[in-house]
C-alpha cells in the first residue's frame, strides 16, 4: 500500500476498507478506536456521539450484545478524503440466541493524517436461521 492518508486512490481506498474490516472483526474496541480522531463524530443508526471514549463505550456494548460477530465491508466509492462502503455482517443476539444479518452503508471522512473524523452509518437487521448464515 502506498499510503493510508488522503488523497485516496482506488488501491489505497480498498486497503483502508480492508483494514477497517480486519479491525472490526477483532472485536477490540480500544484497537478499533485508534483509527478515529480524538473528536470523531459518529452517527450509528439513531445514535449520535463524539470522541474515542464514546467509540470504545459504544463498541463494547455492541459486541457484548452481538455475539459471534463477523463482518464484510466493500468499497462503494471514494474521493480525495472520503470513502463510502457497503457492508453486511452476521451475529447472534447474546440474550435471545436469534441469528441476524445486518446490511448497511457507511460514509467516512478523513483528516490529513488518515484518521477518520466522521462516520455516518445506516443499517437494517433481518432475522435469519443459523443454517442461513453466510459467514461461518
């Protein structure tokens, strides 16, 4: 990879998306949070929050609920300092045992150093049977 900083090329945008997928699949909130600016602004569905501490709190809660989480991200489009992705992931509700698949889109904006300063996410969940899982 040539650079992980803007301006992005198709190659570096794809690498940024893959790095995000790998980090999120680690399910390590602290490790994931370092890819974001200290004052990163997030919209995740109907949750709005700012900063790394809030990111760690959000992801900790998320992965406590979303057991057996497995994510795939795909580059949708990019510009100099923005990337849009589509994603899907599967997880099992830790309380009910219900398997789910989540489909969505994210729009990312980066600072000059390549840290994400804005993350805007929309998604929908569907119930699936364990036998319908794609990611095992």
